[in-house]
C-alpha cells in the first residue's frame, strides 16, 4: 500500500502542470512575475561605476547592499585618510556621517539620467517620487540638470530640491525611537 501511494505521489509530481524544464513565454496580458521585474535603481554590473577599492568594492560600506542593484541612488565620499567609500543610498551616507561620525568630504552622487557621478552641491534631488526608495520610506533620485529632475518629478511625482534639503529629510530616518 505504501509503495502504491509513493508511485501516485511521484506520478503527480512528474505530470502536474508547471513541472517541466521547458520555459513558456509569459502571456502579454498578464504582468511579469516578480522575479523578472527589475528595480528602477538597478543597472547592469558593467554600467556601474565603482569608486571604492577592495574585495567588497561592489557593496555598500554601511548595509552591505549590492551597489549595482541600487546604483541610481549611489553616493560616494572621501574620508580624511583619502579612502573612497561608496553607499547604496543617501540614507547610508547620512548614517556614516552622522551616526558613525565618519568625517566625509568630496561627496558625489549618481546622476540618474547619465549614470555618472556628480558633485552633490550641483545635484537636483527628486524626493518622494513613486519610484522605489532605497533604505528609506522616501525615494531620492538625483539629476545633474534641473530639466531632467523636473521631467522625472512630472512623470513620477516628488519634489525637486537641493542636497542639503534632501539630507535633512534623510536625517528623519534616524529619530531617537529608531536608533
């Protein structure tokens, strides 16, 4: 009896729908499964500019997230010892500067339009769009050109602001009850 039950179970596994190795196309009228979707922040590894050195150069120095996966929100800064540190988000940069008390200078951010690093002082941040956020409740994407930031905000929502205002909003992630 146990052998017969085992044979039925094996037959059910082998002949049930979806248990083949053949890949079937996703019907056009159905949304793609989550494992096929890509985050807006993500770029191909070859497109990501990794400024930091070492065996873990592709990981955020604070949270360990994969930098190419969250590339469009990457920030980078130099320390007093002239070491470049790269972050997956403004949140992690703020954490390193304010919580870890790392003295940072020459802060740069990725321009979401060109994928190149630009100085934060000249960047236009779009905060609070409906695009995915990185390490925060509010998304923060940056652009070298005001017209690109305005177009992004028009398409996806959010507010255009400078680095210092975006930094102040990122600081809100670190209230006393969250520490």
